[in-house]
C-alpha cells in the first residue's frame, strides 16, 4: 500500500516532457495569435504574431505523434486514492479530447494556409508547396473551423486545469504530482 511517505509513481520522464512541452507550445500559439493586430499594418513587427503562431502550432504537430505512440505503449501510473467511475470517465474523455485537439487543430491550421497557397516556414525564406489547389472558399471554411475549435478548447483546457487543481488541493490525491 502507498503511504504519504512513499514517493508517488510518476508518468515516465518522456510523458512528462511531452506534456509540458506541448503545454508551452499551445500556450505560445494562443499568445501569438492574440497579438495579431497589435502592431501597425505593414510594419516589420506585424508579421511576427502569425509567424510565431504557425511556428509553435507546428511544434505541437511534431510532438503529437511520438507522444501518442508513447502513450499507447505506456499505461499511466495509478491515481491514489483511486478515482470513482464518473471521475475516471470524465478525465478519460477530457484527455482523449485533448489528444484529438493536439492532432487536429494544427493540421487544420496547416490546411487553412495550404488552401490559400504555399506555407512560408516561419522566420525563414523557405516555402513548403501546397498539396491543394488554391481555393478561397475552402481557405475560409477551414480557417473558421480552426478558429471555432481554438475557441472551444479555451474552455476544455480550462476544465482540464481546474480538474488538475481540484485533485491536488481538494481531493488531495497524487494526480498532479504524477505529472511533475
Ligand atoms: C495547437 C495549435 C494551434 C492552436 C491552439 C491554434 C489556435 C488558433 C486560434 C484560436 C485562431 C483564431 C484567432 C482569432 O482570430 O481569434 C487561429 C487562427 C489561425 N491559425 Fe491557428 N492554431 C494552432 C496551430 C496552427 C498552425 C500549425 C497553423 C498553420 C500552419 C495555424 C494557422 C492559423 C491561421 C492561418 C489562422 C487565421 C485563420 C483565419 O483568420 O481564418 N494555426 N489559430
Ligand atoms: C495546453 C494545455 C494542456 C494540454 C493540451 C494538456 C493535455 C493533457 C493530456 C492529453 C493528458 C493525458 C495524459 C495521459 O494520461 O495520457 C494530460 C494529463 C495531465 N495534465 Fe494536462 N494538458 C494541458 C495543461 C495542463 C496544465 C496547465 C496542468 C496543471 C495545472 C495539467 C495537468 C495535468 C495532469 C495532472 C495530468 C495527469 C492527469 C491524469 O493522469 O489523471 N495539464 N494533459
């Protein structure tokens, strides 16, 4: 039996790195897109928000596949004391929704750009040609879906963070310590 003096079994080192790197990249992608419009149009700085957004969004995309592979091969350590079935269900649903978001949201962003033309690799002169034929209507549809999902996930991420803090400060279990 695990007591308060037994160190908690944490997620693997790789899982913890994946989690906190992805968190940082998502937070920076949100931060940069919210800076859009802050700098004067046509100024050198005016391109930074979208380029920063795309850069950190692509970092999320690069991290997600190895992370999912690692997750499928490694079972998370147990929560002590164990969760009630409804708690396990809610956290399981939230986690898989977050994984889906980490995969789908940057892909939607990428295809939004590609529906308008080549992807300019942020802060470089490189371009990745689009596999799509340029299509203004598709560009706008994908962009608005990407924006909607981005808005909905402010709340899902908020719920996830509130859950983590609730476990730590009110339920007083090892959920958060497993991820630190
Ligand atoms: C997890 C990663 C990402 C998140 C959380 C995210 C989130 C968002 C949000 C919330 C907006 C809407 C901002 C607003 O107008 O209020 C947005 C816009 C946009 N994002 Fe992303 N994004 C991500 C990744 C990407 C990637 C990888 C690309 C491109 C390669 C991209 C390209 C765009 C573009 C072009 C827009 C403007 C869409 C439009 O105004 O129609 N995003 N993103
Ligand atoms: C962009 C923001 C975030 C995303 C996308 C995200 C994503 C995820 C995902 C997908 C998992 C599931 C891990 C698994 O079992 O496979 C997870 C677990 C976890 N996250 Fe986050 N996370 C974010 C932010 C945060 C923050 C800010 C905190 C702390 C306040 C946090 C605390 C935790 C904890 C404690 C777990 C383990 C939960 C458990 O195993 O029951 N996360 N996160």
